[in-house]
C-alpha cells in the first residue's frame, strides 16, 4: 500500500434537512460563509496539507459544486476586460487541481457515500473531509492528523469534547488517552447520554486506509436508517489499531444554523476587507440589545 495521503473524499450528497428550505434545490455545501462556499473551505484546508486529488460525492441538485470548481469562460472574459485580475485569479485557481465526481444515487448515509469512492481510491490511504465542519486554520487539525498517520500508519479520526447532553448527535469513542491522542477501543454512533462511553465525539476529519471498504460494504442501515461510517470503524478496530486525535482549536458545525451564524461572524471579523466595518456594526448592534 502507498503511504502518502494525496487523495481526499468530500462527501456532499446529504439532503441537508437542517437547512431547509435553503437546501431544497441548492447544495448545502455551496452555502457561503462571507464570500466562499463551505466546500471551498474544505478544499483549501486540504490543499494546504498536501492533498492533490479530490473525489467529491454528489447527488441530486448538487451540480453547482462541479460548476464552482470548473472554468467559467464568460465570467473570466468579463473579469479580464474589466481588469479585475484579483478576482480572475481567485476563480481560476482550481485549474491545476484534480477533481473527480461520483453520484451517490440515494442518500443512504455517510458510510455509503464513502463506499461510492472505492474505485477511485484503490490501495492508497485517504482523507475524508466533511465540509459542514469548518476548522479554525490557526490550529491545522488535518496537518496534525497526517503527522500521526505518518508515524502510526493506522487510521486516525478527529475528536472533540462535547457536552454530554449532545452526544446523541455524534459518533462517540471509548479509548485510552496518550496526550491528545487516544487509542480507540470502541465506537458507538449517536448513543444516548446514559449509554455514551465518553463525551469524545467524532468530527468531520478522518484519515482512513482501504481496509475500511470491506467493512462499509457489509454494513446494514444503522442509526437513523443510514449506512454509518462509525459502524464500519467499530468492526475495523477489532482487527487494526485506530487512533483519535483531540482537536486543539475551534470547530464550527456549519451544517447547523447556530454554528453557521457563529462561523459567519468569526470569519467576517478575520476578513481583511470587512473586519473593521463589521466590528463597528456589531458593537453598535450589541448596544441596542443590552
Ligand atoms: P449530515 O449528517 O450532516 O447529513 O452529513 P446532511 O444530509 O448533510 O444534513 P442534515 O443532517 O439532513 O441537515 C454529513 C456529511 O455526509 C454527507 C453530507 O453531504 C455531509 O457532508 N452525506 C451524508 C453524504 O454524502 N451522503 C449521505 O447519504 C449522507
């Protein structure tokens, strides 16, 4: 098996029900935070970690994702003629990057979405990046996970401590702690707070190896009637070590309305063009609230 992680799977075929009606006919992954769609944050984060190829899992109403990373002749001409070279460079920067798209015919779950990418991955380790988790770039989570993978050559999954009352929204692990790294003993998808072995929730960054596919292929629908990645990992951990890595910085759950608004505010405050005016606006706004 090759050892360098060069490919990333970006599952983007979910129905996005928490964002209806916005996501009825438009992809959730194309919702913007400030001026970039969610999926662009995921792609940029991956490129900064050395990922070279993207396998995007799409579904119905997701064509805008392909268009976003494609060339746009008419728009490019217009930007050239009007001398908007900065914007032209921004929309053209995907030309050198390899994208492949696979349709998941029905939204049968995250595990099934990843299984759809098997023919494109073959014998390589790969990353799985969920666009609805945006990670604070000050603490590059994926880069740290890749370092652990390079050392251990075993799957690595990202973890975050969440309030125990929220564990039923996540996959949760039981493991043995070594600093920020956990050697995983067991995983449970969406446990009740009473049954959860910890409050260590699995979040949307994974480094996986191709062994996962045979376990995904065997899965029957689990929590929520979906084919769950957590259930396949639960089988795999009986055969091979899996490590968890506890995130250091902030994660925004932008698949959720409140998380989306928090990310919008924080990233607008970090945006060079907007930060000053936006901060002034927020300060005035807060005064009217108090
Ligand atoms: P979510 O659990 O957030 O589901 O999926 P969702 O459908 O996108 O959103 P809600 O919960 O209904 O609001 C996590 C990730 O897995 C992808 C989603 O696109 C998202 O990136 N996914 C989920 C698939 O690609 N296929 C699926 O069948 C399910």
